[in-house]
């Protein structure tokens, strides 16, 4: 397969970093909004925070996740890195799948449930759901930050080839 030129690689890497940064920024914004939910007793304000999270997830959240995955995939297959040649890339792929599940499934549904149940904001069920959402968001931030660190340090090296065993 043909590899990217240096200029093409830089453009794809720039796009990948931007999509990843947007994904992290959206997640940090989710954390700020979810903390804000705990700072008010006004149902209208709580609904507005949850609605903001839902709209953010349905727009910038989804685009950034999809953009990160597509650009990462293309950078892997069109450069020397490959999809399975290096342990650090395999680790990033696994953590990215976990982050995608957290974002597309869990965080989305906890946010939707919080929005739908916001009129019952003093109930135990509301707070259980909200704290699950906050834990998911914090885990997402930790995982995404770990992906940035792994991308910079590239630990664990290359996997052994079959003929090297």
C-alpha cells in the first residue's frame, strides 16, 4: 500500500489532533455542565444543562469521535505505524473503543435519562443516574488524556514479527 507523503501525513495528523482535542474539550464541558446540575435546585436550569449536554453530544461530540477514529485509522494504515505493529497503537485502539462505548452509549443514555427525569431531581434515582454520568465523564477524561500521553511517549515498542521468534 502506498504511504502518505510527509506533507499529507502532517495534514492528517493535524486533523487527528484537532478532532481528538475537540473530543476532550466536549468531555470537559460535559463535566462542567454536570457539576453545574448539582449547584442548582431550579428544574428549568437543570433541564437546560442536560439539553446542552445532549445537543453537544449529538453535534460536536459525535463528529469529534468519528473524525478521531477515521483519521487515526487512516494514519495507521497509510504510514509506517500500521494497525497492529506497535503495542502502544493497539493500546490506543482498545482505549478508543472503550471511550466510544462510553460516549455513544453510556454517557448519552445517562444524559438522556437525566433530562427526562430532571423534574424528579430530588429523588435517589435521579442522583444515582447523575453520579453514574459523572463517573463516566471522569473516566472518559482520564482515558482521553491517557491517549494523548501515549501518543506523545509511544511506549512499549514494536511487536515481534513471526520470523523474529
